[in-house]
DNA sequence: ACCCGCCACTGACATTTGTCATGCCCGGGC
DNA sequence: GCCCGGGCATGACAAATGTCAGTGGCGGGT
C-alpha cells in the first residue's frame, strides 16, 4: 500500500483527486491539507510515502512547503501538481527536492502512475516542460527586482511600490527599468505579466 | 439515474470530478468535454439531465456555452462550477439561464447534492456570493471601456491598445480614464485588475 | 588589495499617462 | 422636435513613468 497525502486549497478538487486515487487498489489516502503549513504538519503526523502538493495555496505556498518537507521529512517523496506549467515552477520544484511534477492538464490515468513511479524512487516530469525550463534558463532577475515586480502586479503607482518596500521612488524606477529590460517588456505591467507567466515571482 | 455531463479544460480535475460523482449510486457520467464547443456538442449528442461546466476554458468559455445550451437544449440544466467566486460570473451565469453556481472551494459533498437539487428543478447558489453580486450591482462599464480594459491587461502601451482596437490614442485614454474613475482605481493596471476580479471582463 | 555585481540613491531628461474641456455624430426615449 | 448618453476625436496641461549617467556602500571572489 502506498500511503498518500493530498494538499490543494480547493476542497472540491482535493476531494475529487482523493476519490479518484482512492479507487486504485495499491494507493491509500492517509491525509488531506488545504494549505502549506497544514501539509507539513500532516506529513509529520502521518508520515506518508508520497505527498501530492498543489503550488497555489494560501499562506505557505506549495513550493516552500515542498522544500520544508524535503528538509524535515526526507523519507516522504513530493509530487508538485499545478494548474500552470510554468518553467520557473518546475525549476523551483526540483530545487526544493521534489521527485515529480505534473500539470492538471495531464490525462487522469497519469496521476496514479506518477504516484507509483515516485513511490518506487523514480522521478516524474513532463519532458517538454523540462526542456523549456532548461532552455529558458534560470530567472535573470535579482532579488530586489523580483520584490519590486511582485509589488507592481497589484497595479499601484510607483510611489505605492516605493512605500510598501521602504525605498525611494527613484530606486524603484531603476529596478523596474532593469526588470523591464531583462524581460524584454515595454511597460512595468507587461514585465510583471511576463515574469508571472514564467513562474519567476 | 441522473445523467451528467462534465466540462472542464483540465483533464486531471475533470477525470477526478467524474470519478467522485461516479461513486454516487443515482448519478451517471454520460460525457466529458474539454472546451465550450465540445460541451455544447456533447449535450446535443447525449442529452444529459445536468451539465456541470467550468468557466475558464479555451475557445468558447463556460458562460457562453451555458447560454448556448440554455437556448438550444432547454431540457438540460446547467451548473456553473468555477475556481473564482467572482460576482460578475454569478450574474452572467444567471443571465445565461444557469440553474446552479458552485465554487471549487466548496466541500466535496456539496457537489453531488447540487447535482441532485438542480436535477430536481431547484436552483443552487452560494448565498454570500449572491448577496455580493447583488450589492455590488451590475458592471458599470460601457462596452468600449470593457474592450479597452481587456486590451490593457496584456500590459502594452496606450498606442498598442489603440492599434489593436483601431482607435486613436486620445480615445483610448478617454475610455481608460473613465474606466479608472468607475472602478475607483488610480492606474489603468489597477483598473484592469479590479474589473477582472469582479468578473466584468 | 582589487574587481565585480547588487543594492540604494540622486538628478536630469524625454515620453507617456491621466485628466479635462470641447466638439461632432448617432440612436433611443420623451 | 428635443434631449441625453455613448462613441470618437482633438488639444492642452500636470503628473507619472522610463531611461540614463553617476555616486557610494557592501560583500564575495581571486
């Protein structure tokens, strides 16, 4: 029996995934969680063989939860399961020590398969996405540029961003300008969208 | 037996929802679809009692598919099932003749229940969301303002928007200014985010 | 010790943007 | 017929934005 934890913030899909996986005779759902902290706690409490974790979750997101699980409970293998196949997500998932990466577009049969492979010690990832992740290279943005872009997606003015980061307007403009250059955008809004698309935020 | 169609662009959650609903003894999944056009076609081909349709789908989106189904196949009742509980979505779903509206945050048991209620001719919707939808009133934007905002979410410059809509820069600025005023935003980026959040685009 | 990259800031500059007043055309309601 | 709202446009103006050059501090390599 493969003991599995499922973490996803949307109760409906979490339950649906659980009942789908529960139909498999060699898989047992031992716990569910709705956010990153609950996922880490559940791993500690139930020590599952495999944790299936969504990226988008309130509070601690799936990628940082995966990193914590990898550090604190190395016996539990992690599969990242996400809506968006963003190259940056794959890169960060691998850096966090995840053993699998699957997108929610994938055919349903693939999920149980991925769980079995990962439980057996193999790695599971989409070849096309892996190629894109490698070819596009790592995120070219510096820490500060990421901070500024993250604040920029809200849509506020430069002064808003500056205040929220305790910086000068000029500094924010410089970081934004540099980020715009690196992303090939022509506006900070476009730069923010591009960075978000690639999973760099 | 209640005959159900499931439409969702993410194969994994579509399959998961299907296997969860399939566990119910009085529910039978007769078809699945990955986009709006396929959903309409599947309704025509299998004449299900209930169609469970996601909003976000490539091509024809779930709300317009629901409207088509309501017009062309009135015997099939529609439940809109969405990730985001945006007031505008609920309003448009009701306008399209949907009989139910459920968010993916809802507890899993609620789904089968909603299917049964809707099949019985009742309406199912989240009271809190309905209240918000009514209190926030309808979308205050004119058609053109919506067009311009939709083009603005990409992040391009005013000139980009103007060209993509075959308008003058000045006209675009006027529409944007008016949309910014109506949304209470201070930037076109913020206005676009707000409008998207409310489901006005 | 030296160089280099990142961070933070300043000041200046040319554009872009948001706002406002004004005008014209059209279609719908009274 | 008249008025009103919406779409489109122009022109003008203040403010915000993007770009550039230059300064200094800090820390990590070699």
